[in-house]
């Protein structure tokens, strides 16, 4: 059962509410609803792929089967989400300025999460399970203003703001009734489902400090207590390691943006030319730049972090920390500002429209993804190599979003 209740109250229409020329309307509203996400294809059922095998006791190949895709889980239940929402709408100066504020709190139980399986089981690598509970809360606010309304010029501005926070309240219990340990997944096991933190949060041993102790302009990896994630036999009490990592893994950040701003500006000149611009900001998010890590470490080790003696120490330490078993240096701040869209529309004058025997003709030329400002060192902070996976957020040899130019003709009959 998925009940839904939505109610609103226009307070400004009441006789007892104070009247003012500048106040157009005031509305308060609230809602409660419940919905679900059913297990997807191949998540509850186990599918098999046909194979042929060569047995020593048989002359010909024999038919066989292997598990195809994730291992099915017949005990999967739908993921149930309940949400409370409250907000207000305010209109001022004959609706020339409007405000909309909404706060919400969401609770999700029986979350559908992909769990890695031990290779020793001899089946597929992962299986979907139901976790216990996750809570989400956020605030959405927007303001729209008709700033200038002149005969031959108009300028409108809208601003949207959104905060978003998720937290796993508890993972649930295993078959023996014990609390489940953190579920580790993702590229290089950099992400976890851990109670008290954002789902899919990044966890690694943090780079606490680094220094060029011997003054050679390099961050040394030879004298560190670990090398390649294991004990380094070359450490014999010589010079100190130039990189200090935390003793245990620490929470580095969320794989999803926790705040977002959108600025949409519209300018109309002579009632015929309209310019529209959309600027987008997202922050509070981390991205695993596995492409850079692969180039400098695990793949060909031919990136500048690894071999360039003139590379900044802050770049060299990324590679050294990775050789010590931590990907902290490659889990980067993926906040950005993007010029998402810019377009120009020409509305054909009525004197020309009548000749076309139509009611209106408009020509639009625009571009998307025109500019990007970010400290992320990869191609694009919104690249996700496995978009269909659960909270997997990493950039590995993936093309960035393209820049697009479009032209459009709109004819109204």
C-alpha cells in the first residue's frame, strides 16, 4: 500500500489576514507519501549462460551452465520510501516576485544494494541485498523575479537552491543476528556502505602530511613502511618516509552532490530577440579519478605524478600514497560551475508572419555545456564510468559530456 496525502492552505485569502498592496498571495502546504522501487531485472532471479566444457573423460565437449550476471536473491523485497514534505509559496508585487521553499525528510527501508561476493563461492561477483534503513533530508528554495519590464526590454531572473544529505542509519543484521560490517565496493574498494555515513561514501587512509625531507625535490617512496600496500623490506632504519598516512581509513566525502545552485537569466529586446542563459553549480561531492591513478600507478606508470622530477610535490604524493595502499590523492573534490546553456531566439515580426500564412515563426540557436570551472583534474567532474551501478562514482577512461550546438525552427499554425 502506497498512501499519499497532499494539502495546501492559502492563508492570504482569509479575512483575518493583514492586507497589503505588495503581498499578492501566501500559501502553506504539506504532503506525505510512500512509494517503492522494485528489484530490477536479474536481481531477484538467477540467470544462467550456456557453456561447453572439455572433460578428460569425454571425447566431445559437454554442455554446461554458468551464472550470468549477478547472483539472484529470491528473498529480495521492494525498497520502500516514505517522505514528509512541508513548504510555503509567497508572491509579491502583483506576482512579479515569487518565493518557493520546501523542506523534506525521507526514510528508506530495505534498500537495494549490490554486495560483492567472495571469489571462492565460484559464482558471479555480486548479489543484490536489502539493507535496513537510510534517511534523506533536504531543502529546496527558489526565487523568480521580473526585474525589468519596459516597452522594448525585459529581464527576468530565477535562482534555485537545493541541499541534499543522505545517511545510512543502520545496515541490518546477518543470519546470526549480528550487525552487518561495512560493505566495501567500488573501484579499488574505495567506497563503503557504513552506518552513520552517506551511502557509497569514500573511505581511504588519509594523507596527513608530506615533505621533501632530504631536499632532492622529490617525494620518496623507498623509505616508507609500506610499498604496494605491503611491508617494504627496504626500510632498515634509514631516512624517514616523506609521506604520513592515517593509521586507519577515514571518511573522505559523498559521491553525490550535497548542494546545488541554478541561475537562469532571460533577457528580451524589442520583443523579438530573447537571450537565455543557465549557470549551474554543484558542490560537496567527491570523484575517484581512476584514469589518473591508472596512468601513474596500476596501469603503465607513465604519468607525470610518477616520473616527472619537476612535478609539484602535491602531485607526486598522490602516486607515492597509492604505492602505500591509499587512493586518497586521486579521490578529488568534484565541485564545479558550468555554463550549461546559452541560446538566442528571434521571433519573426507579425508583418512577416502574415506572409507565411502562419501564426508565428521563431528561430533558435543555442549551445550546451559551453564552459566549465572546476579544480577536478580529470576531463569532467560529472563523468561516471558505470552509471547503472549502485552509487559507483569513478572516472575511468570515459569520454566527457560533449559540447553541442543546436538550431531550431518553430512554426505555429
